[in-house]
């Protein structure tokens, strides 16, 4: 049966497979499988070398699943470590967009265009952004048109930024606050982020310690003075009801997560994973 499906080239021997699926004669390599019997995307694998120099042929037929890139953007007071507990559908190839140094007085739209150079525009892709990363995802979606954009614990437009942040921006109060205070791992900061337990406290403390002060101050300035009003049509917004940094009062999400804090992507990862899988499949 197998002789009709496979062809082998060796110096003098042809491929011989017994009824148990063992190759019992030496060979150099297998030629391509005849198209009438196996057609792409069906795959044939795996040839394993045995202890007696025989080769066992293990056939595993799998339907090919087209891959799609997923680009993840973290937020302020967080980095790609907040995504570590999430799992994604098999077809997605995960990429973490790395923050770049902002130029002097650079606006968020211009920054987003430079950051988007990390995206392979020749392939379909989705964007997933958390907090400040969600705002960047919105900006990118307005000029690159991803298949899907999902934001969590974020704002989809300037209208969802709390009024008291905007007042701080108008008065330039953020410019007079020392950056070291913004990075200090205080009880008040943990409360705002909705930190639960030592693991999350240690994670946030370490991330804040590693956050570039110049980038932090620039990003805060852009958040509280954000002017984007164009909301992408393919946007899906997930937000927690207990978010203290961006309270639900100002947000109009597509899905509310009960008792979800600003870092719900980390502390409610099982629920967030299920929601993302449902949206992405």
C-alpha cells in the first residue's frame, strides 16, 4: 500500500515499508509525495531513526491552519510581562511591539506611525493593546487597518479621558510633578492599579523601576492631552468595572468585566483569555 504512495532514491535500494510501518531498507531521501495521494495542505511526518538503523514512519495528517500575526502593546506601569498568562488561538503568531524613544514634542499620531514600522504590513494582522497601548492601537488602526483591534483597560478616544486628567494637562500640572514620584511603588499607586497580592506588587514595582523616566513623562503628557476622536470600525473594547485609573463612568466599552481592575489582563487572565479566543477565532 505504501509503495504506491512513496518513492525513495537510494544507491541501489528502493523504499520498502512493512505492514507495521517500518522502513527496512536503507535510502538517501524521500522524493515529494505523489500529488494524487496527498495534496497540500495535508502534511506527512515524521521519520524517526531507530536503534537498529531502521526508520519508523509515523504518519500524522494535519489540516493546515493559515497563520496571522497578533501585535501586542502594553501600557504605562506595565510591559509585555502582563501578557505572560494569556494563551491565544493556535493560528496566531504573537509579537510584542517594543516602545521606541519619542522625539521632542512628538504627537501620539506621529509616534504611532514610527512605532508601526515593526508591523509586517504584507500580512493580515490584529492589534491588542492594554491601557496606553490601547490608545496606540487605536491610532495605528486609523491608518493601517488591521483585521481586528482589541483594547483592554483603555480609552477608544479623547472623549473617554477623565475631565480631571484634561485639567491637569491644560494647567501643565504633570510637568511639575517629579518623575520619581510617579515611579514610586506606594500604597496609593497599588490602589489605583487595583493590585491584588504580593506577586502583582512585585511585578509592578519591578516594571516601574525599569520604566524610562523620559518616556513615562512624555506618555502621561500625551494621555491627558489626547485629541483623537476617530474610533476604528473594527474596534472591540473590554473594560473592568473596578478600573480606578480609567473609571467606567467615562468609558463606553463593548464588554464590561465585573470587578475588573486596570491590570485585569493579568489578574483575571483566565476570563480574558476566553474572551480573546472567542473574539479572535
